[in-house]
């Protein structure tokens, strides 16, 4: 929040704050029920709130506390409810969201990673893009050369294309075995996949990401990563 800037109730929604979190936070500005209880539903506030317990001292707005409450309420939402609330933020970010099942899976993947709904396009927009363009350096593993990374990426592509089914159960151990065969750490393999698939340094778990994106697009993004490395 920018200091000195007027804030209207409608602004909180635009910034990705849930009404439930704002109400809970606002109720605690200058009031407390006891010295330990902070989370209240609307019904509990109606029952417990009293003007007699308001503090006469000037109240300070603690926006970190609002972020805290908002994260809690986001994590407590049902996935379908969260998906419905996220959809307008993705659409405002320029993403076409026309697959409700995919949106549900994206919401579930992002749920524990969001402090507010407005973060969703930045943290999960890659799920809805046709293509991503990672930074070339991000595709090169630590203490690896571009040539070594290309060889690793080509082997990853071949392995994923040949999997009998596309799931964490079928992919995890073969990818780890590949890292051992190439005398690399598993982190090198999964780091390349994360950056090639998301173009982000931080994302939901690789296997969860792969399953949501789907095998065809995973292979497309791996090939794009290889092309980027070959141009270095």
C-alpha cells in the first residue's frame, strides 16, 4: 500500500483481497475480543463485536496483517470458489480462460502460494500461454555448459515422449535415473524443466505443472528450450 494514498472499499477487491479477509481485518482495527483470538467469521463478529471494547487510542492500519488474513482465507476457500474468484484476474491480465477444469487445477496449484488474488496472473499466467520464452541462462544448470544442458534437455525430451502414461508416478523415477546416468543432480533436470515450462524461477511443483500443461505442450516447451540453448 502506498503511504498517504486514499483507499476505497472497492480498491481492496481490485487489489485481490477477499471481502471476508477485509472485514476480519477491519474489525480488529481498534477492537479486540480477547488477547488471542483474531480469526472471525461474519456470524462470529456479529455475535461478539461490541463498541464497548473499542480502544479510544488512534488506530494504526497494519496492512501486513491484512495480507496475513487474506492468505488464510484464500487457503480456506473451496477450490471451485477460488477458481471462480481467480478467473477475472487472469482475464484482466490478458489470458483466455475457457477451460473450467484446467482453471480448477491451476487454482489448486496456486492456492497455497497466493497472498492475494491479483498475484495469480504473474504466478500462474504461464499455464494459459501458448508459448513461454525463458531467459537462456536459466536453462543452463549450475556448473554446466550450454552443450551439456542441450544434451540433458534432448534426453529429457526423449524420455518424456516415451512415457507410457503422463503422470508423476511414471515420470519421477525415470527422470531421477536420467540425472544419475548423466552424472548430474536431480535438481539440474527439474530446474531445466521448471524454467523451460514456466519461464519463472519460482513455480508450483514441476510434476503438478507438467500434468496441468499436458504432454504435448510440455514437449513443445522443452524443444523451445533446446532451440534457445542452441542459439547461444
